[in-house]
C-alpha cells in the first residue's frame, strides 16, 4: 500500500447542529453545519499522506517571499535555505526507490555526513518562517513521497497512530522532514522527538524546523529538570540555528482586527454562506476536548467559513492549548472566522500570556486575528 493513497474519511455524529436550532431560515441551499456535530475518524495512512505543506502554502516559493529591507536576516535566510535545498538532490542515503507504506525492504543506509543535518528557523510570530519552510519543501529536488511536512503536534500524533518503530521505518526513507512550530510541551515529547530525530538523522534524513525558541532554549520556563534539559541540548546538535528577525507580517501595515459582530450578524452570515459552520463558542471548546487534536484538520474539511457566537475567555490551559491547535488548522486552510462576543486578543488570561506557553497563545491570537479580517466580508456581503 502506497503512503500517497489515503482511505476516505469516516464521520460520526455526536450532537445536533446549533445552526438548526437558531431559528433562522436558510438563505443558502443548506443550513450551516456544526463543528460540534462532527467527530472525524482519521485512518493512519491519511495522517502520512497529508504530511505536505497545508493549502495556504501550496504555491509559496523562495521567490514569493518578500524580505523586509530593514531585516537583513530575512534575505540571508532565503539564501541559506535555497542552498540547503539544492544540496539535498541526492543527499539521502537510501536512494529514490519506491517503498511500501512502512518502508520495509529498503537498502541499508550508508554513514551519514558529519555535522548538523538540519536547519532551525528561529524567529517571532509572522516573520514568514512557515513560508520559508514550505518553500524549502517545494524546492528540495525529490518526489513528494520522499519529503514530509508537518507540525510538531502532527508528528507526535503520527507516532501515536503508527507506533514509534513504524514511524521511524516510514520516515527514514525520506530525503527531508520539515517540522513546523517545534514545541516541547511535556517531558515525554522531549524524549520521544529527540530519539525519533536522532534515528532519522542516522538514516540520512535531512531536517528543517521552525520555532519561536532556539534549540538550546526549548522547554525553558516549562520544565527545568536536568534530564529533560540534557535531552534538549542533544537535540539542538542536529540543527544549524538560523535567526529571522522582523515584525509580524500579518499586522504589517494592516488595519486592526475588526471588532466582534453581534450574534444576529454572525448567524445570518452563516446561513448566507455556503459551506459555513455555526457554533456556540463554549460548546465548541467542550467538543474539542472529545476530539483528538490529530483530527482537528479533518474536523474542518470542506469548510468555507467558521462562524462562532458568544466568544469568551478560555477557562483553562488545557482548553487553551486545544484551541491553539484548531487555530493553526484553520489558518493553514485559510478558513475565515466570523465571531461575536469577546475580541480574539482577549481569549487568554494575563497569566497564560506570561506563562510557559505564551508563544503559542500569541501565535493563535495573531492567526485568528488574520482570519477575522478575512471574514469581515461575509457580513458586508
């Protein structure tokens, strides 16, 4: 079975649509769906097949990245990554032969080159790190089946779905593994990913990652135990850090995010928009707790807009981290988000924004703000 073929997605209905109970007559041909009525069941082979740049980054290339003239590190990053991609044409030790889904039967890998086998893009929110990482994936001269692209969460979810050894076997035949939003949220993931990447480097796989934290500082402010720090330091040796400075391009020269709309405006827009969903925000947060984060991408399949009523501050950190993953999946898929209630920059408490996961929360605010701008036209229309 080839890893490029995914089984169709199965759906389970777990609750009635909030749209159906809204009292509004549909303006579109079909009433809006409800995310709370979706419980996707994602087969493991789909998780592998979808390890490609998300739709938002389908067409990005190094040539379409526009460096800020006041930030020379951005121009340098393009040059370094273009050279890195060019050097990967025949770099993998295994060769370009076809492999089975789990990579059985491949040739033994010769000794890997000395020195770092990867690049690590470090920078703040919205400086274009994902754009550059996806451009590297596109520029690497290897067929898509020999390149993998996913977020850190998606990578750990893949290990959970396949098991550690099968994940190693599946990815070890690749030329390149790109990991976006590299985060270490718990000690188990620290050990898991460090061990996984070490084995992939030994197999000849080149690595590239983005994060808001330098490799040697991962986990800082979260877990200070010496054994975890030793794992983090060992992991950093696999990468050449590449700093990218600059302002968040999503806010560069753009107006402030639109103020939240009324419940009535959001509901009417949901009914007027084909392919929209409509949910009460607190109910959606409850539903996310019942769906594994690896399925959040499938949860948003075929959506053209997400409409939310009664947006409120997130009550706790576990809920907040799940919302971060959903925001990432919506942003990847360019799904506009129309909302009533509190503005998105008030989702997370001051304690959260000053804590160990603050960079995740600021990323979510930045991305949801961008999607809120995209959704403004749904009401105006």
